[in-house]
C-alpha cells in the first residue's frame, strides 16, 4: 500500500500490524478479496504499541464488519484502521472484553440489515443502494459505538479525498550510451552551472539562501 492510488485498485485484502509509536511493521499478511487471516502469538507483541490496518476492497462496504470487532478480544491492540475506497475508519479501544465483542458483532449485523433494508426501499439502482447502505450503516454504527462511551471506545471516520492523482516513482537507471555521452558533454560545458553553483542559483531565484555546509559532498 505505497499510495492511496495503488491501494484503491487492489482486489485483495492486506493486514498489517505495526508499532504506532516506533513506526515498525510487526506482522503482515495478504488475503483474499473478502478477508485476511493472520496467525500470531500474543507474546510477540508484548511491550509494543500495537495498531493494525487492513483494507476493504472496492466490492466491499467501507465501515467495520462484525469480524472487525475482534479487537475487543485482544488487550494488546489499541487501534484498528480500516481503509475503504473513499473512507478511513479508526476504531480505538484499550480493553479486553469478550462480552462486548459478542455484543458489537451482533449489533453491527442488525444495524447493517436496517441500513440495507432502508436503502433497498429508497432506491432501485444497485449502485445507489450500495452507496446509501454504506453511508447509513456507517452512521448507525458510529452513533451506536460512540454513544455507549465504554472505556473510551471510539469509532471515527475520515474521508479519503481522491481529487488529485498522487504518485511516487523511482529514478530509472540510465542505460542509453547516447544519453550518457550527452551528460558527459554537459558536465564539461563551462556555460552551464554545475554542482554548488547550480543549487545556489536555484535558491537565489526562490529568494532563499543555501547553507552549502549542509551538503558537504558538493
């Protein structure tokens, strides 16, 4: 999941456990279109600040499903992030409560059925039904969890704005001898600014001063 653009187009789920303080990945697993399973030993997460993130593919609803509430069975997991196509859900919990796990799994299934029935009565088009169900189910679930206010449990939603294309790429190695020869000629051309002088000229155009000591190799 190097970018939102790449994550949006993948058709399988990815689950990553990480230390949200140190920024280290603790465990990672690829799954299928509808789920991902990961085996673990609780002891391997001792002393860590554990959070998880997994994605819901484009054919899945974005809010947490009943299985996502397994976080309440794991006292060592503090946050669960669920990334849908256009929404990011953040489930916060710092407790272990098997009874609450059962309650939320059951309640979320009922709330989803309410949302689906409502959307089906409101629209005929399948895409409109899906969009309405996704939105309504998310609202019902958020209200239910946040209103309970049990031990600081929280479910928050963030929109993922895709108004711009974001892309990162590596620089390719140059293999063309003609391009290399051209670079050699430019390197020897006294009319072209090189190295330190080129950077200083660029900073000058931007109205900034370059501290060349920060770049000792020049």
